[in-house]
């Protein structure tokens, strides 16, 4: 099962992983989902992002993108 790494909002993710990586990751998720792919997400919890990443809003957004499971590191 592919697991795609994201670290929060576009701004949070791109500041950590490089400009444009959030868009590439979410585009890949949309493509996998549209083709019936089974995949998940992983994310690195930090002091700066943990309240967002553990929120229902963020988790719902990952499942809306088609994720079947999530990992928190």
C-alpha cells in the first residue's frame, strides 16, 4: 500500500519539504483515488503542527482525498 507523506497545510508542508510538494502529494492522492487505488498518509507531528494534524478537520480532509489509513510519526 502506498503511503504519501504530508505535514499539514500547504504552507506548513512546503516549508518543511520544499515548494510545491504539497500540491504534488495531493494531486497524487486524487489520481490514486479516482482510479480506485488504496493508499494512506503519513505525517510528522511537531510542536508547531500537532494541534492541526490531530484535529477532526485535518483527518476528514485526508479521508476526503481517499486515504484509507494514516500514520503519525
